[in-house]
C-alpha cells in the first residue's frame, strides 16, 4: 500500500474527527491542514472591524479532491484511496469521506509510525487511551506549531489591524514572517561563544517562563544586538524565530524617523498590538540608533511623539506577560543614549569575525559549491576585516565571474582574485564617500557601481 493512501486517509480521518469533537480547536490540526480549511474574514460591509474578523476554521471540514490535493500534496487523492473499503466519493458533490471511520482508524494505526501520530493532535486525542498507542494528545499538541505562527493567521491579523488605504505606509514599517518562511537557520551561522551563550540563555528563559513569572523575575527577554553592518544581527534574529517556531515581526526604525508619517505614533502602538496578538513571537526593531538621534535633535513634534510612544511601548511589553521577545539591533552603539540602553537587559556583541570564524563561514558558504584546491584557512587569512556578508559577496562575484567563462567549478585562484576585487571596490566606495564622487569616472578601476553591501534583502 502506498504512502499516498496513508496521506489521504490521515487527512480524511482528521477532518472527520475534528468535525465530530467540538473540544478540539485549530491548534489540534497539523499546520498543513489548517491552511486549506482557513476561511477568509467575511467582508460584512461593516465598521465593526475589530470584533470577529478572524474567522478561522469552521466545522464541518468538507474534503473535496482539490482540498485533499492541497493538504496532502497527492496529485490524485481519490485514486490513491478508491480501492479501500471504508472510503467513498459522492457522485454529485465530488466530496470525499469515510464510510466507516472505525475501520479507517484501525487501518491508519497499522501503518502510521510514532512520528506521524505525534504531529497530529486531532487523531492523537481520539486514540490516546488505546493500549497500542503510546502518544498522548498533550504530546502531539506540544509538537505542533501554534496557529499564531501560520501565514494565514498572520495575514488575517494584519488585515484586521492595518486598513490598506489608511495605513498603506504601515506595510513599509512592519514586516511579519512566518517561521516556515525563514530560510537561514542557526546551523547556517557562525556564532561567537558569547552569542551562543546568550541565545541559549534566551531559549531557556522562554521555556521556563512560567517559573520565572512565579519567582517574580520579569526583566528578561529584551536584547540589544550591537555590531557593524553584515555581522549577522538580522539573520540571527530571524533564525531564532525559525528555531523557536515563532512569527517574526520586523520593524525598521529609520522608516519612522526618516520621513514624516502621518499617523506614526498610532502605528507604533498598532505594531506592538500586533506583536501581542501574534504572541508568542519575536519583535525585531532594527536601526535602533535612529531613536536616539531623534531625541537629541530638533525634530518634528509628531516624530518626537512617535519615538516616545515607541520607548513607552518597549517598557510596557514583556516576555513573561505578553510572550513577546524583543530584539533591538544597532550599528552605532555610540549614538544610543542612556534612556535607550537602559531598556535592554542583555547586550550581545556582534564583532567582525576573526580568522577562525571567517574560515568557518567560508565552509558554510561553499557547502554546495564545487571548488578545486579550496583552502578556507588561506582565504580566511586574506580577508581580515571582512564580515560574513562581505564574504558572501566575494563568493557571489567569484561564481558570476566563472560563469562568464562557462565554468561552474571554481578554483582557489578565482576566490583569491575575487577577494582582491572586493577590496579594490571597497576602497573605491570609501573614496566615493569622502570626495563628491566626480573623480570617479569610467575606466579608473573597473568598478561597475558602488554596492551597498550592508543589506541582503
Ligand atoms: N556570523 C555569520 N555566519 C554566517 N553568515 C553570516 C554571518 N554574519 C553575516 N553573515 C551573512 O551575511 C548576511 C548579512 O547579514 P545580516 O543582514 O544578518 O547582517 P546585519 O548585522 O543585520 O547587518 P546590518 O547591520 O547591515 O543590518 C547574512 O545573510 C549571512 O549570509
Ligand atoms: Mg540587519
């Protein structure tokens, strides 16, 4: 019997059991199933937006071929199960269902391993008392990502909070990522011992937050990442969200302070509201230094108000109470005033990588590349002062350069040359910043255009 049948039967059984058992909620459905049963908020031409726009998942869960295909990835769901005795397809509606759920349960339990059952709280709830089953409902719930981390949930929440016409600008200010959408994980990053320690501490704090609340320890969960551009502050924060299975709410502070936004203070408040509604989640505030700048200078009153709202919101939010982890990031620690520093209970340094770290980063970057006589240690020696982001750039250039010669295998020499090119470009860029740029005309060094390598988006 093929695995495809197992996929489809599991789906049908889950839909059936969920429909029957009213005690189950959305978090009992595996995320891949939730997605297909999610119904959009209805547009009830109303002004009463705030009340029940998050519609969610409604019973009964009706399974058609296309729904089953989407949930299971099986191309022809009915074909996969049509020869089983306990399944049927209704002629008229095309609906798939179980004629004998008990038989389907037996069939499923004969074939599903522990890992499978462990990620399906709905089925676990129905069978946990049986002798031949050693997975409990509680265990399966524990293994299953909460609905707050699902893209559908995040979208409906954003829609509810930020009216597109009114708050179009808001979408530039905040970005929310579902953990599944984050590509780089902690394994792809080379961390200092200090960074590893802090991350571990944070994960422990999250796990034991009830205990921490009990003993009255509340000053945790607000961390500031400090370091030059390209040292992994953003990537580590996102990877953490991925690792913990939490939504990642990202705010760019320069968006608040660089331009006049009509309702900025209100939008800052909304951002924190969204973070609280998405909790548990990570709220990442990038370019934290722009806050301090605004406070010092003679800025527009509306901006000052926005910044004060921000600082107050930071004070008010808590890992223990709201289940929101706050991570701030800055390239310019020298520009932060005492008021900003004081709001974080841990500071984590993101230095430029040393030789050993560079060699490790190089090994990660090149994991899937084909390079003859590659010597990461030697390249690390050559790249003093370069960040992880710079190293990525060097390799991108080396790869593209080789492609112009139709080569997909690189040599150590290609890389050494790419490092030299990079350094030359970097020098040009610095010159460009100091002069007015007029001296830099075509032909003086092969620099195509000055790259801004501080961002990876
Ligand atoms: N320690 C590292 N290990 C592996 N890769 C790294 C490391 N640091 C940086 N990188 C690479 O550089 C890219 C850019 O890093 P990232 O955007 O996280 O830097 P940042 O510190 O947030 O910079 P900025 O201050 O400009 O926002 C990452 O996507 C990653 O590929
Ligand atoms: Mg960043």
